[in-house]
C-alpha cells in the first residue's frame, strides 16, 4: 500500500490552570469595543499539517508525536487534533487515472 496524504488540524490551548495574559488582553479589547458580555477568552494556536502516512493509525501516531515533541508544550498546554484524508490526494489519484 502506498502512502496517502492526510490533513491534520491541530488545536493547542493553555491548560486551565495556566494564566493567559493574551486572552485577558483580548477580553479587555472586546469589552472596550462594547462586547461587555464576553466573560473570558482563552487564546491558543491552530495549525494545519499535510503529511504522508500509509494508514490512518500511522498518521495519528505521527501527529500525536509531533504535538508532544514540538507543537505543544506538554507542561502548560493541551492539544487535540482532527485527521482526514487530504483532498489533494483524491485529486492526484483522479488525475493519475485519466
């Protein structure tokens, strides 16, 4: 089986017990703009990766490893991700069949 292209969407957020000065600043700005109903804001990171892997399980393992080793700081951040076959892979296969 050849490698497939996968798209991972990774969400990294501060753990609930970690102070979030960026979130506080955003909340303050929103309130100054008239959005007084905003109670809290937690800032984070969103990353989108396209990677090659033979199976979904292998792709999940790779993304998990990348998150733990580089994309998130496990001491202060949590992460979650979604994984789907990349549409680019489907288009490439369609072109190859023509």
